[in-house]
C-alpha cells in the first residue's frame, strides 16, 4: 500500500491549467478557454481542463480531459470527466463552447472539429452552462433557466455526488450507473460497475464486473430506511438516504447532514479501480483522503480483482501475488492498480509446446489452504487423488485440479478468484488445496527455492491443520540456529547507550533481511542476532525521511525514553538514504496474535488485565513523565509487544518525530479503515495525547472481547451488523458485561474488573477529547485507586455505526 502510494505519486502528475478568476456560468456565445475554470458558488467544485501525465515508464504522453474536481482540496481529485474515453493529445486551440445546435462541446477552435458533445436534441441555439454547488454541471435554456436540457448527474463516472441519482428514468430509459476508472491515472471505463439491480421489484444496489454476469456484491434489499446488510449507511444523523420508485423513475440517492460534522467536511463516495465502493473524508491534518468505509469489506470479494493466475490475500499488502511459476504480465498496469492482465507462465506448458506426445512432462504444484476458483468442472466418479491428477494431465487445456471432500474438480484455461485463507485461523479450515499445472522446469526451480510445501504430484490433503504459520516459524528458528555467525558488531555507543550500527553489520545480523517478523506502518521488521545469542528486531524504515543530523538527534532523544512498558531502542543505522532502528526482541510477538488467532494460547483474564494496565502505564509515561511528552499516534494491538513473561511493551513510539510531516500521511493512508483513529484526526484540529486515549479505549475493548472491533462477523438483534464498541457501550449500560467478555475464557473472569475495564474503555472512546480521561487517570482507575462513573454511549460512533440501536431500541 505504501509502495503503491509512492508509485502513484510519482506517476500521477496532474496539470491544471485553470487559473483566472472564476464564475460558475458560461453564457450563450461564450467559451471556456483551456486555462480557465468554472467554480461553483460554494467554491467546492471546479470545472476545467486537466492533464494526466503518465510518466515515461508508462510509455504515454500527457492526455487531456475536461472534468470536475474538488476545488478546496490541495491534492487534485477529479470527480467527473466529460471525455473519459476520448482524451485529447494536446491543448492547441482546445476550448469548451456551444455548438450551432446549442449543445455544449469540446472543440478544436482552428479546425472546428468536435471532440465531445452533450449530444442532446435541443431546439434552441441559445443555451447556458452552470456548475452548481452540488457539483452538477447543467445545460439550460438561456431564456428559461429552470429548463434543464442536459446535466452531468445524468452521466455519472466513478464518483457518486450527494444528491445525484443512482438508477433510471422509466420514461426515457436513461440508466445512471457508476463505472470505475481503468487504472489509477486513466479515467477510461474500467472493469467494475455500481448500479441499481435491474431485476423488477428488487430494490438493491449491485457491484458487477465487466466480464461476469453475477454481481460480486449486493447492498441487500432496501427496507424503507436503509439497505439491510449495511446499516452504516443509515448513520441517520450523518447522512440521509432515499429510495424512490414511482411511475417516472426508480433511484437511490443520499445527502449529507452537517449536524455532527465540520461544515467544511468533504466526503467522497466512489467506485475504486479495484472494484470496491469507498467513502473517503478529507482530513486537513494529514492533507489526504482517509478511507471511512469500503464495500465489499474484503478486497478479495471483488470479482477477479487480481486477474488470472493470482492469489488474493485479504489481510496482506499487497493483496495480489502471482501463483507459483507465474510472473506479472504487465508490471506498469499492475502498479496502476489495473490487474486485468494478471500473471503469465514463466515457462510454457510442455503439452502446448509438443502436442505430438501423450506423455507430457508437466507437473503439479499444490497450493494449500485456498478458496478454489469458481466454474469448476466436477469429474465423477473419481476414487483417488491420482486418478484426478491423471484426468487433468490428459487434457492440455486443464490448468488445475483439486481433490477433496467433494471429489475431483478440474479447471480449464484461466484461473480466477483464488483466495488465500488464514491457515492459522481454525474457523477458516474450509480451505482446500489447489494443484496447479506447471512445466517441469518451473517446478524444478521451485524445489530449490521454496518453503516446505509438497511439490509435484501429491495427494490433495490440506496441511492447514498443521499450521503453515508454525511451520515457517520452525524453519526460521532452525535456520537461525544453524547460521548465526557470532560476529561482534562494529557499532559505536552513543551518549544514551544507543549503538550506531553499520548497514553491513545489520545485513549480516539479519541474514540479509530474510527473517521477516512483520510489516508495520512505517517499514518491515526483521529478526536478527548480535553476538550470537542476543536477539534483536531490526526495523527498516520505508520512504524518504529527514537528514542524517536530525535523524540522529531524534533517535538519541527516543533512546532516552525508557520504561518497563516501552520497547527499548538498542540502536540505529543511518547511511545514505537508509534508516534503520534496532530494538530488543520480544519473544511473544504482538498482542493481536494472542487475541485474534484462534490457534494461539488464550490469554487468561488476569494476564489481560495486567496487559491493559501495563499499556496504560507505558502511555502515561510517554504522555506525562518523560521529557518530551510524546504522543504515540498509532496505538493498536500490533504495536503492543509481549516479552517472555507476557509483560506488555509499546512499540513504535516517537515515529512522529522521526517522520516529521510525512507521519500523518503514512498513518492515514496505511490505515485502511478508521478503526483506532480518534475523530480529531478527521476534523483537522490539533492532535493531543487524547488521540492515544481513544485508541487505547478501542484496544481495551479488543482485549476484553478477544475480537476485532471491526470484525464483520459480529451481529446482534437478528442478523444486523453492529459496530462492537457501540454494542459494548449499550451492554455496559444494561449491566450485561458478561456477554462482552471473550467466550474463550469460558466465564473464568473477574466480572468486577471486566466492568471496570469496560467503563474505562467507553470513557476513552468518547467523541469529545475533554470527556476522555488522561492515561494517568486510566492507570489509577484500573489500579482501583480512583472511582469512575458509568459512561454514556459515544454519540458519533452511535450515529455512524449504531443504526440498529437507533432504529430498534
Ligand atoms: C510531465 O509533463 C511535463 C510536460 O508537460 C514534463 O515537463 C514533465 O517532465 C512530465 N513529468 C513526468 C513525470 O514525466
Ligand atoms: C493522439 O495521439 C495518438 C498517437 O500519437 C493517435 O493515435 C491519436 O489518434 C491521437 N488522438 C487525437 C484525438 O488526436
Ligand atoms: C487542432 O487543430 C490544429 C490544426 O489541425 C492542430 O495543430 C491541433 O493539434 C489541434 N488541437 C487539438 C487539441 O487536437
Ligand atoms: C432527436 O429528434 C429527432 C426529431 O424529433 C428524432 O428523430 C431523434 O430520434 C431524436 N434523437 C434523440 C437522441 O433523441
Ligand atoms: C426556451 O425558453 C423559451 C422561453 O421560456 C421558450 O419560448 C422556448 O421554447 C424554450 N426553448 C426550448 C428549446 O425549450
Ligand atoms: C441562433 O440562430 C439564429 C438563427 O439561426 C442566429 O441568427 C443566431 O445568431 C444564433 N445564435 C447563436 C448564439 O448561435
Ligand atoms: C420554464 O421551464 C420550466 C421547466 O421546463 C417550465 O415548467 C416553465 O413553465 C418554463 N417557464 C416559461 C416562462 O416558459
Ligand atoms: C474481459 O474479458 C476479455 C476477454 O476474455 C479480456 O480481454 C478483458 O481483459 C477482460 N476485462 C477485464 C476487465 O477483466
Ligand atoms: C516432442 O516429443 C517427442 C516425443 O517425446 C520428442 O521426440 C520431441 O523432441 C518433442 N519436441 C519438442 C519440441 O519438445
Ligand atoms: C479438454 O477439456 C475441454 C473442456 O472440458 C474439452 O472441451 C476438450 O474436448 C477436452 N479435450 C480432450 C482432448 O479431451
């Protein structure tokens, strides 16, 4: 994601020529020159020409479009494009004007050739164009401005403006639907549509892929107030929604209510290149769009999102990887999020090269624990796995087979929609093994490179149960043992005992960065050893950061911050553009592993309470006791590490200092969803330690419940998804804390402590930072020194995510 962001910034080089003082209207006989723009009365939207410059590596020159963009946002963000499929090569003599027949046209002034036109049947040649505050560009009869002859809202692109209609006009047959961009810089029609279900009497929204007739997502049926599976949409206080079905038309629309929000708050609801509908909010603090909601929630639910011969993984970035023996077909398109080409074979199959022979040398490589591709052809009856193998081998167009509980399945030609399941999660044990046909050469090369997965013709049993994760871990430990070379690192101790490492030494210590422990928001973390036995964790920071002098200064000030509940910074490395941080190694990984992975040992209640208290102490120290009053800004279970005795230690503090202005951008773009982010991040007011208090409250709820707050599986009141923190606040008020506690504890819980923890959590996640306690107060409350009142339900969360409560209770 981060990498993608960099690539995107490099490639997307937008030229906006528009400059001069602006009006919102073009009168009959007037023109809009290539460097003029219209600005809506409220200033929010602008219409003009813009160019996207796709860089040399993309092999194209600048192309020009007429479009509408968000005018108050410094990062150019287009919302509508007139000529999405007909870009213009240059701007010589380009203008927007009215043609003889009254239509609005993009034309070449010198040749009078028309590049794009509103193409309406207009009987007057005197028309006016106006860009409305809603973002709608309308063409009206000059002598009667309420007579709209054409409007951009009738020709949607990828962005669904508030007040726009999604659906059709029953009289004219006009169907308004949204179509994604081709890639992240090309507005041409892409592979996904967002539309109203064409079925009669079914009032729901659908997402449909170009190449598939069955939708991959549906909103659920409109129940008069909202679409049943996505009650977030109601957020009745934040947006109002409307579904209209009468003689003339049938459509869905929404509008924003500013009651709870900053009146300047901008939201953007659109269908993304990779097929999800996304809602963003502009965050002043980070100068970027922050994702508030995406549907379908899982990226891999989108039809063919990674293209043919790929594996999609939901909880990983990047989501898409090629299957073994395949490489990315078009890296340039791939970087731009256009993965329709998917991956291609490294070596052609033998049976294609040599049709004459029946005895192909092709082999199978088996990928365990995946969701199988669709459109399987069932072969019945098949008694054994080897029979299934042989059937596939005998037909050259057969690219894969699977032999499992449901017998033998084979696939021909392209494989789509294969999904990696989480092998360590026993609830997903429905994963199956897919055996992929590869040339013998590719299988050979895998043999020497690969992890311990069965290669060649194997029986299709799933090794998930063994835990692929554990296997890799064992391998890592084993290679570590074998290889630790016992070098004494050539570091020089700084004034705080922080060691300045040479890059080469860290490379050796980590075996060339092979033992990856994880990937965090700011870079990847690798395990290494110094002096043979001392395990360290080396974080390699991504991206461009501050100069050496400042980096050293910040490192030494972070190194001075030491507390039993903070991960100790051992050293750093700063060579050329490379920036690395060296920490003590925590043998029990991070908190999320113990809370959310069902194959790890369940933390008992006492351990959980001690972890909650330890984290609170660590944060209180960061906020108050140490010299600099550090705000962590990124508290989440992944950043809470556990040492050998399960003592919690907070990782990644001080990153805001190291990354400077880049920090909030990284933070918000990496995040994906709002999860642990306090509402202040969205409104752009100054950030205080109370943002950590908010995140801490969210983490505390997860410690109590043993589940992710954002997890989609949770439901209450029938089948409606409720955001867990809202549910928890209600249950707390009802006095039913027992139902909130992790079921894995089997009621072996101190309910007084659980209630106290719930109260603290609910106070921490209040909308108004002044309602939240300080971390020092949290420590005192959890220690039982200070009493605490009952907490109210957080209003903003309730408004945004708690609809079933506002509707039914
Ligand atoms: C974009 O185009 C401009 C000229 O229009 C050129 O000067 C610039 O180098 C281009 N940028 C990239 C990244 O190719
Ligand atoms: C733009 O340039 C391409 C290649 O240079 C050419 O094929 C295409 O016809 C041009 N389009 C227009 C509208 O001039
Ligand atoms: C308009 O026509 C002139 C003359 O043929 C040509 O030089 C120029 O490139 C054209 N402009 C556009 C935007 O196609
Ligand atoms: C425009 O009007 C003419 C004459 O009334 C009619 O034949 C034609 O179908 C109309 N075209 C469109 C696109 O409405
Ligand atoms: C434009 O409005 C004028 C005045 O209302 C009316 O006479 C004329 O017919 C209208 N033109 C069209 C094409 O509707
Ligand atoms: C509209 O048409 C009339 C008659 O054809 C013509 O006299 C007038 O100049 C035209 N107006 C515009 C703005 O093109
Ligand atoms: C202007 O147009 C509107 C909508 O078409 C129509 O209802 C109204 O009567 C028109 N006014 C005049 C003066 O023609
Ligand atoms: C749709 O299928 C066609 C033919 O199989 C293919 O060329 C095209 O790339 C596919 N488009 C997408 C968006 O997957
Ligand atoms: C095709 O197979 C035959 C028989 O196995 C072999 O003699 C021949 O060399 C093969 N040709 C190629 C191009 O691999
Ligand atoms: C291979 O399978 C395809 C798809 O089922 C079928 O159309 C074709 O006839 C088969 N070829 C042979 C040689 O069996």
